[in-house]
């Protein structure tokens, strides 16, 4: 997953739409995480042997959904992902590159706010050490470190503000850095009540270099970088947006925003934040799949970052 650098300035009027979306996105991204012990068998993270590990990189994502069939039909139709079933755990691939997993869990009774969601996984050199760090830094361990024969070791946490994320030490190495193709993950953004504090929290996870975006009226306040690459961005939630929930939001690169949004609606998805000329010239949008899981879309020409995207 390669992340573009911070977006350039945008007018204040668009901020209202962005934070309205953030409030909705937070509401649809709350779902208890499946226990690692009850998870289906996991295949290797990458099919390429001998890949190095890239600590700090978001290398995987899992979709927890209550309707796996609808999710598969939606993402296959929208991004042309192909799927392979590992006993109820679907691996989605783009152009034969494994991208993410999907599995089904029922919604818990008595929690109407709990809905399907995406969880991103960061590469780390030591999962147990990451779990100890999260606990000591005010976060929570939701799925304790567990080893899977072919996948490696992984765990799932909530950070100090409740945003969910995972860590993984892959047994097969990490997917290499490359310019994201249409259908690949391209961006991860964290919405936080205190962007600086959140950036420092995640520095302890990915050993990130924290790059502050000092431009006025910016989309992101901080960039988390490792190995010379921007891995994620952090945006501080304004104090007057008390209903916005801290959350990670992943983005997929698309060829045409208009065609992708039309296709998403045709497949039963919902447009949560439509494109706006003031936000990256109409190249960014946020949608929800038919089961309610939110993700972003980014139309990206890649011309400015040939050979890889560095901050």
C-alpha cells in the first residue's frame, strides 16, 4: 500500500462536508473484532518469496462483514478484484496481487451501532512488543498476538482514542513498495481528536518520521513516513465536531471517479462524501459498501511520483 503525500489547501466550505462525512463514517465503523483463535486459516501475505519486511507500512486489510456474499459481489464488481476462498476467509487480489481478506461475523445483539468495517494492518518487527507498547500507551489489545502457520503473527488493537488497527509480522515478507495501480490500496488516513498526540502514539508502532503539514486549511495535519515513503496521514478533528469518532479510513485508487461512483451505486453502495472541485479537484470521494463498511476512493494520475510515492 503506497500513500500519497498530503493534499494541498482547500477552501473552508469543504471542511464542513468532510467532517459531516467523518461523523457518519465513525458511526458505521464500529464492530467487535473476531477472536484470533476462532479465525479461519490464513494464507501467506504475499505470493512473492524472499520479500523484505517493511516496518511501518500498511501491508494488509481485513473486512469484517455480516454479509460476505454481498461484500464479495460489490468489491468484485467495483474494483474487479478476484477472490479465493480459504474456508470462509476470502482473499481478494488485484491483478493477482493479494490485497486483503474478508470474513463474516454476525452483528452482536443489543448493539445497533455495530456495523461492518475495514481494519488496516501495519508491519512490525515484533508483535508482542507492539502489544505491550499499546497497553502501556493507553490503547487496548482486542485480539492478542497469535501465530498462524502460513501468515505469521498478528494482533488487533484500539489506540488511545479507540481507533482500530492491526499489526502483523509476516512469515513471507511484506509486499514491496510500488506505485499503486487502479484497484490497489493507495492511502490511509486517521481522524484523531489530537493529531500530534496520535502521531506520537503511532511513532511507537511504526518507528515513523512525523512530518507536519504546515499549509493553511489542510486536509492532513501530519504524515507518518518510514523508509522514505509516506505511509499514512493524520487529521485532527475540530473541537466543535464532538460527534466525530476517531477512525482509520482506507482509500483505493480508481481510474475514473465518476464511473466508479456510478458503479458503486449500481452495485448497492452508498456515496457518503461526493467529489468536490475544492477537494483535490474532485478526485476524492468516500463510499459505503452495501453492508455499511466505509472506504475512500482516489483518482490518481501518478505522474508526479513515477517510480514510487515518497513524501
